[in-house]
C-alpha cells in the first residue's frame, strides 16, 4: 500500500528566527490503517496514521 503524494511549494513565507527561517507544516489524514489488514503475514494490530517525509531543496531564483 503505497499512497505517496508530493507537494511542491514555490515560495513559502517563513518566519525569521535566530538568523534562519521557520515554516509551519500541517498534515492531516482522513483514515489510518492496520498493517495486519493489508499484509497477511503481519501480526501488527496497531492503528497507524501517516508517515511524513519532508525534503527541502533550495533553488536559485533563475532555476525553473
């Protein structure tokens, strides 16, 4: 079960703090899943939500 989504933000407005910028990220999920209901060999009965991976790349203003 791979429901990967990618979101690109072109020019986020950060908050300056101690010489750096902070960004607020809000992630919501509609439904979770129980691993044992999706993988027959799994004995994991925990209800899980989402796994979030954030990758930051900085491009110069002249990059497309």
